[in-house]
């Protein structure tokens, strides 16, 4: 049978509020019985392992003598009345002798001694009583981590308990416990010995069978017996927390579905949104009037998709941390985000937003490898729609460039063509628009030179031969054409876009 | 040195010795010493005689001050205050007084019989009733011998004299304390009238000359450059409990008598702490929970650097002191003696096997 230890005494109902003020080093001693001491004479026949309760007559110097006599007789501890000033010297003596000194209320020392004696002879029953008490209180509590952790921390004195995410972030409870707990990666209930004592770990398993959170209790050098009680207590508490997590997950998924559906409606709809959609938009707190900047964040690793809904809160928080507070909506392979503005954002503001977002993507927000696109500001529902669409287009190019990249739709220029199906009417009109500067009659030679140059695989000599002009003339015309279009033919994606555009708008005029 | 005269040249040593023997009790300023010096300078030396050398039937009285030494320094004594008290006592007793004895030859009270002797021209018997300071008049070896404390004659500084005849020694304190307040906060007390034979049989012998001896030992030790500590303790016939630094001075102000605790951390072994429990005087010394000395034995503190006795009131954090215990008179270590003035009577219920060390 595991013995009751001195360290557990403050957890006894009869000694509620008691504290071990000195002699902690001896607190793992087993308590075999308890004696009420009203005169130091009574210490003479004290058996080993005895917890000594001093009556109110024995204070000050008598506590010091009791400590000494207790030590000589291998007693478990000395419990004195708390209504006295204990000198530093007394603390030092208890520390030196490794004789725990407890201060307690002891209003009814006789009853306390009896209760203590019973607890010492039947520790299992007492532990059971502690756990039953805890279970009853857990059942009566709202199933929220804060309440559950508050209960654990109040009912398991001397024990700091916290709830951590799988990667060690503190969710609830005492940060004292999280210091060590952050490194814990157990997938089954476990115990660890640390410098200050013990850690008791209980993983909370998520719906996918993996560790979703961990309950971590930090015990200061506590006895194994108490660690047993704490381990069972954490097991009891894991139930309500699992239930809470499941409810939260369901709620998040329901919300995500609602947001996703609504966003799809908005993106596909016309300017005249129906009343029903408008009311749902209002219920979610979205604002469609005014100016918006659309952002699309695309998951680089498709396996992350399963956790997409679960990561939304963390991602929202990470964005807010870089002053990108907005609506975040789950999409199939990432998130659509938009940020509202009171007035049309200046190009400077846009540039800064992009810089902050780029920096954020580089440091894997919420542990995710993301690439992103950011659209130009747009006004009203249609402006939002356009901005989000542009952002998504830009994100496609950013994804091709690899995780951590951000593309601004405004910077896409000619490359936007690469996102549009060749041969479609859209492509044709976009190509027309982009090549417009070269379609003016006086610039016709420039267009011809550019198209021929691209067709001739960028060979100036071949182009010169085909056009019947000097090679230097080709070079000059191509350079002027690029300047007018704002493209750089050294960039393969731009070169390809220009080439495709040339083919879309029609044959060269020879 | 019993038998010789006490002269004006001895006053400083006598006062020093009295101070040490007060066991940390309240200091009494310089007034009584000046008073004694002046009295001796004007009226001559005091004869100190062994009680056994007096005629068996000579009437003796125990003399002391009762009340507050602080008030005494402010409400100065009256000329002839001792003589007045002794004259009234003589009238009540119907005998002329042959010699004076000390109620307790320690602290300011050690000076009382000498002052009285200068006023009355009587010899001082070298004996007292306590050998130290106790806060109550009944705690004396005379009580142990069954002698009556009364009639008690009390003389105040305003010329009032009271005679109190308690129904028993244990009643004396209850009557004398309020009378002392009425007499102005302090008074000269003439107690325990007895024959020289009884004094010789029951009194603590040599306790007045011991005051002077202790004072001389202290003065010599203070003048010498050699380390004090054990040497001083041995020279005083006692034991060194610790040489250490005062680490804590605890003076709770709840009860009537100033009581508290002083923690002295040993200079040689900083892990060792000596705890001194105080009630006006040092009552109990513990080292790490083990009793080292307890009332009725005397516990005193001496400045480690100067060799001066230090009283509890002046102790402060960081003070380096020698803690010395001097044994009480053997009468105090009898069962009856401990029952009257043992640790338990002061609230220190030590375990039986450790109550009398």
C-alpha cells in the first residue's frame, strides 16, 4: 500500500489551507500516524513516521524544540498553529534538519489529529475521496478549458496544471507548468522527472486519433503516490476537454461551411445581392460597402488541407498580428481574406500591406507553408469580387514560384495572360488590351519586330533576315517595344506571355 | 574578596558587574552609579561582611528597588529615602537593624544595599536572596527556606512610606505592584526581615562581592587584547554558549512584559543558530532546538569586541556578541527551587529530561 506523504497533507480536507513553510526536503517522508502534542514531554515516546500536531500553547521556541525532537525521533513532520510569527531561524532549522514544518489553522486540533491519523492509515480511501470530489465538481462545471483547469489548479494544491496545444502553446491553466510542458511530446500518459520535481502528462486525443492537446501537471518533488492521484485527476479532466474540443471543432466546421457558401454566392453573384444573402453577410459581421483589398493564401502542402478549418483561428490571429485584420474564409486549397478600408488605400498603403504579408508568409504563419496573392483595392461588392479574383490569380503564380512567395496582382502585367485559357474570348480581349500600345499604326514596325523576334527564338540575326532590315534595327525596335509594354524578355514567364499575346491578336503584317 | 570594604574606587567595576548579572535586563542609565559614587565620596566606604561573622541574632533586612529604573532616573530619589524605610521597618519590628543584605545582587538592585549602608552607616552582609534578577519578590531562596517576605516596608521618593504584610509570600507581588505605582512608579523596598543566623543559613553567600569580582573580570578582559569568548566565560565561572552575530531581534508587543526572541548566528558555524527567549531578562537559550541554558541559570550577552555587557534593549541586527551562561545558586536547582523559579514558571514547558540543565 502506498503511504500518505507529508507533501500530500495540505491536500487533506482537515488541513485545508495548510502550507509547508520549511523543511521541504523531507516532505516525501511517509506519514504513518498522527499525534496531538500539548507538551514537549509527549514527544518522548513518539514513534517514527509520526505527524506531530502542536497545540496553540506550543509556539516560537517550542516549535524549534519540537522540530529538533521530531528529527531525533524520525517523525514525519511538525504541524504548528498558523497564528504565530515564525522566525527565519526556525525556517532555517527545519530546512537543515529536513523536517517539514507546516502551518495550519488547527481550530479544532483534536479532530484534525483524528482525521490525519485516519488518512495516514487508509491513504487509498483518502485518495479515492479526493478523486470523487473532483469528478463531482467536473460534472457540474461548464465544459471549457478555463473552468476545468481552474478546478484542477484549485483542487490539486501544490500542483500546477496547464493545457497545451500539441506543439506546446499554452491554452489554459498555469504558465508555471507550461515551462517544462512545452517540450513534452508524449502520445500516451506519461511522467517525467525534472529538476524541480515531476511532470505528469496526459494527452488529449483528437478525432483523427492524434494528439490534439496535452494536460501537463507540474509537481514540486512530489511523492509518487501524489503523482498517481494527479495522473488519475488529469485522466478525469481529459474527458470534458475532449468533449469541448469536439464541440469547438463542429462549430468551426459549421461556421467555415457557412462562410464558404456565402463567399461563393458573393463571388458568383451580381452587384444586386439578394436580401437573404445580405442578411447572412450582416450576421457574420462582413462589410461589403467601402473599399477592400482581397488576398488569397494558398496551401503549399496539400496534406495540410485536413487541418484547414482548424487552422483558421491561428491564421486569423497571425494576420491580425501584422495589422491585416479582416475576414478569413476557408477555400478548397487555402483561404480568401479581405481587409476593409474606410477610404481608397493609397499605393503606399497597398505596398506596405504587401510587405507585411510577404514577411508573414516567410515565417510560416500558424505553422503553414503558404504562398499568396494580393489584389488591387476594390470598392463595394463588385470591387471586392474583382480584388479577390485578382488575388487568387496572383496566388496561382506565387504558388508556382514556391511557398513563402507573394504576388501582387498589380505587378502581374503581361503574365496575367498565363492564367487565362488561350483561345478564349477573355484571352483575346486581354491580349488586345495589353498589346494596345503596339497596335497603333505608327508602332506597327515595333510590333512586327517583336513578334518576328519571338518567333525566331529571340535571334536578332534571323529576325533581321526575315524582315530585311539590319540586325541593329531589330534590336532597337524590340527594345522600344518592350519599354512600351513594360515587359522584360529576359524573364521567361513574361516572354512567354508576350509571345502568346502576339499570337492571339493575329498574324503579323508583313 | 568577602570581608573587605567597598570604596568609591570600586563603583565602576561594581556597576559593570551588576549590569552583566542583570542577564540582559533593562539598562538603568548612569543615575544610580552617580548616586552611589556621590554617597561614598561624602559618607565613606561600605563595610562588606560575611553573614556568618555577624552576631546570630542581629536583625537583617533585604534591600532593593522595586519599580521602573526609567522612572527612577526621572523622579530622582529623596535624601535619606533608605534611612526612612529602614527606620519605619525598625519601628514595626521593634528591633534595631544590625546589617543590610541585598534582595538581589544584580542589576540596579545590587547598588541598593550599598546606598542604604552609606545612609545608615551599617555593614552590608555579603549575601542575597536571588543571585540574579527575577521579576517577582517572592522568587527568592528565602521563600524556599520558608521565611516571610513581610512585613514589607516601601518608601517612595516623595516621603511616603507603606508597610505591607502579605498573607503569604505569594501574595506579596499582588500588593506591592499597585503600591509601587501609588508611590510614584518606583520605591525603596525593605523585605524579608530575618536574623543574621537565618541569613547565613539560607542566603546566597558572596553574591555582593561577586558583583565586584565579575566587574573586575570584565574590565580586565576588556582591557586585554586576547580573545574573550571562552576565556571570559571561564573567568566568570560560566560557559560560552556562542560567539555570534545577532541575526534577528523579535520584540512582539502583545503581552505586558517585554518578551521576545533574539537569534544569534554562530561566527564559527553559520549553520548553528542560538535562540534566546526573553522576558525582561534572557530566560532560555536553545541551539538548533536543543536547550543550552534556562532560567534560573543566568544568560548574558557581552559585546564581542569591547567586552561590555549588552542588554536586550540595545541589541540590534548585526551586533556581534558572546552569549554566556552563569550557573544559578545550587538552591535554585532543587525541586523546590525549580518549582518556584524554573523554566516552567516562566512559561517554558521544557521536556522533563531537559528542564534542568
